[in-house]
C-alpha cells in the first residue's frame, strides 16, 4: 500500500494524515441514470435538442437493451408497447410506491457506516432502466409542444396520459376524472416524497396536483385544434376520443356547426354521455332506496331464501345419529321497500366555469329520474333561467339545449325552483354553482328559507374542466354557518348525499 507524504517546512517529509473516508469511484450506473434525467429536464424546459445529452442517452438506452424509439418524441407509448409487448408490464405501476420501499429506506439507514452494503443491495441497472421508461412517459405527457393540434395528436396524448396514470398506479382516466386512487394513494411514501427509494421520482404524493395539470394540458390541446375542420371530416372525427374538454368545446361551438360537422359533434357528445352515464348509474344502483316493508309477504323464490335463518329455526330437527338436518319450514327475506314520493330539484349554473358540473349533473338527474317514485326537475341558468324538466330523461337532448357562458344571476333560477317545492320534507334541492353571484344577499336569503322550510338544501361547488374548484368564500362561510356546507370534489359525493336522502 503506497504511503502518501507531504514536505514539511524544514525539508523533511511526513506522512499525510489518513483521510476519514476515501472518495468513492464514480458509479457508472448512477452516471447513466443522471444522463437520462438531465435529458428529461432539458427537453421539458427547452425546446431545442441538446446533442450531447441525446447521444449519451441513446448510448445508455441501447446498452441496457431498450429500444431506441424510447427517445423519439413522436413515438407514443402505445406504439412502443405494440412493438415490444414485454414493456407493458414495466410501465404499469412504474412510479407507484413499491412494497419494499420501506425496506429500502431501512437498508439505507442501516448502512450509515458507509460500507456500501445498502447500495449493493439495489439493482442499479434496474434503476437506470426505470429512469429511461419514466422519462418517456413524462416527456410524452408534459412536453405537449405548441401550434395547431390534429385529432391524431390529441388521441395520442390522451393515450399517453392513460399510460402515466397506469404508471402512477391508477386506472386510465382516473386522474383526469378526479378519482385518484389505487396503489399510488399514499402507500409507502418516504419522507422525501420518493416512496423510500430516493433514486427514481415517485409522483404519488403529487397526484392531487397531477390530475388538474393533466386536465389543463388536455384543454389546451383541444383549444389548439381546428375543431370545425376536424368534425367536417368523418375520418378525422372518428379519431377523436370524447373527453370533458372536448365536450366543452363542442357545446360552446354547437350553434356554429351544421351538416356533417354537427352530426359528428352530436355523435361525440352522445358517446361521452353514455360512458359517463354508465359509471354514474352503477354508483346510484349500488344503494337501496327505502326501508323494508314487512307488511308485504316475501316472494317465495330461491333468490330470496334466507339460509342462515332457515338453518337456525330448524336446528331442533337435527338428527345426531344420521348427522342430518331435517327442514320443515323455509324462511325468505323481505325485499319490498317502502318508498315515499320524493322530489329532486337540480339547479345548475351554466356559466362558462361550470361545464363539468353541467354535464355530470345533467346525466345524474336523468339517472335519478329513472328511479321509482323520484320526481326530478332540472333548471339551468346564467342571467336567464331555463326549465329543462321536459327533457330530463334524455341528458343528450338536455345538453344540446344549454347555452354555456354569460353572467350569473341565481335569483332568476330561484324564481323557477321555489314554486316546485310542494312538500318540503320530501324535497331535496341541489344547487350547483361557484356562487359568484350578482345579487348575493337576496339569493342566500332565499336558499336559507328553503333550508328552514324543512327541505334538504345541498350546495355543490364548481369544478372546471381542468379539475380546479372555485367557490365564493362569502357563500362558503354562510352555508357552513347554516349547517349546509358546500360539497366539493368528485360527483360521487353528491351521489352519496342523494342516495342517503332517498333511502
């Protein structure tokens, strides 16, 4: 072992004091990982290609056995997975917390003596591979470019956004729909927000912010489309994937469309309405409505057979010798429920910031209108009010009659809603708005009067197409004092409230 020396002032030499820790040699895998992430940052914040980073990243990708198309900005994740099916499983849950995240963190803590055991326990090559896949998903979604967008580009972006959601442990559409969940919902997140790994980004903690951001990017892409020209071409229109942003644009522009373009627009709206209706209908049908009516004898069919009660009531007929239970009486469950006619009055602000609520609540109203003994009324308003009750069973026709945009004057809607409250105890009024009103005091007094009359009043805050909510703080505080706090968040909350009232 070579002894390091230094020359003293008297000309003699003396050994250098030993270093507390020799500098480790550069880890080649760590260098590769850094190259990939530097390229990611460079492309996200600078449109110009960095030749050195591109060539270095290409060398890394090829060396670890991944396809070079991962670095092609024009290649979608779908196209890569089609050519290399084995990568699909690697993209799933790519950025979700891993079950061994805490163990990794503990291993690092135990390695405080610096002997390298914790580092050696990791598969550094796998981290580099993961970095390459993460970079591809993030760039395809967040580097959305500028200029005009074609229908194909929008469809490709929506597909890539679905892969990002899958990488975060969610189902495609969950984040853009505000339903963040799955494996990524706060499981195993380390103190630094990296899921305990500390090497590859884990965005699970940022899911509440990622959802709105995806919605904002999608809305921007839709606005950059020459939508009328696309709708006029059946082949291009067929490539469009219905989304809330697209439906908003169609509803705003429907009066300027005609012929083939109008027909294609209506077809897209119908598809979206049917898809959302299917999801909401499932949520509504999960709950029963009304208490059991025991005055009506149960129907004596096998589906209603109460096996537990039947066995319990016939235990006296048990034969120990034969080890057999003789049943001389069957018991059935009651399924008929008492239902009191209920009136549901839905009032929706159709101003520009309320598109999501308008679409979702119109569909929801039609679903509740199909339930037995539920009388549903629907009112839309801006500076004028429109009673849409005659079309409430058909959300598609209802939406075509809306007129998005304009100011807000809830008093005109209140003038239509109040006369519909015949039996307050059996009435629920759902008012969906951001509550930025022109006549605040008179409107709130009318709402408070509905609440005091015995009717259930449910204020619901707005949610924009990007997922960001906005509610007038003045109204929010007064609703809270009234005992009817503003509901915010996903439409599921409103479904739950309505089912509770109708039960």
